C-alpha cells in the first residue's frame, strides 16, 4: 500500500482511532500522541492485512492493542508524522443528548481496559463474532462479558446520577 492509499484509509477510518483515543486518554495532547502512535503501528502492520476480516476490524485491533500497550507503559516517545491530527467534526446534538454521551463516556473510562475495548466495539455495532475475533476470546465469552459490562455501566450511571 502506498502512502496516499494509507492516508486515505486513515482518513476514512479516523473515527475508530479517535474513539479509542478518547477511551484511553484524558487530555487532548495525550489523545494526539496516542493517535500518532496508532497510525504509526497501523502503517507498520498494514502489509500484514490479508483481507480475512473487514479493514475496520483490523484497524480496531491495532488501535486497541496499541492503546492498551502504551497505557501500561509510562513512555513519552511521540513520533510526529503529520502537521495536525484531524478532529472529528462536532455533530449537531442537543444539550441533553451531549450530556448523556459525556456521562456514558465517563462511565466507560472507569471500566477495566478489556471491558472498555469490548463496549467500544458493541457501541460501534460489531457482532459478537467480530468482537471475539478482535479481542481474541470466544463468542460465548463476549456475550457473557457484554452482559456484565452493561450491568457495571448501569450501576456507574445510577450511582453518578444520584450524587
């Protein structure tokens, strides 16, 4: 894949990368650093993509693995490849919806790393089979974990809403 094709791929699927960055980093500079690291790891791995799954599944796998691996380390090696990280365009949404999304994102950030990855994929409407493939667990295990994660989120949202 040449550089132009790769940049087009990143442009089309940047929403996946941004979502993972928001889940695993709290500040805009840290999100930008993670975005760059994910793009770098994707560039290093893109030739390994064999088309046995959707490209978005492959990108999610790279993004999640990179986020989790760099989340566990304390290194600050930032590699700059582009002048500016593209921003997601804000969607026109009312204040109540935006507030609900913010509360959901805050609750998701309180989950364990693996649970965050699974619920992000659920929210992006991946099938349990696809989630199992990305995460590396059985489809049945995905089903059980999704149920438990939803219960945790309900509890977090209820306890945060009451406070």
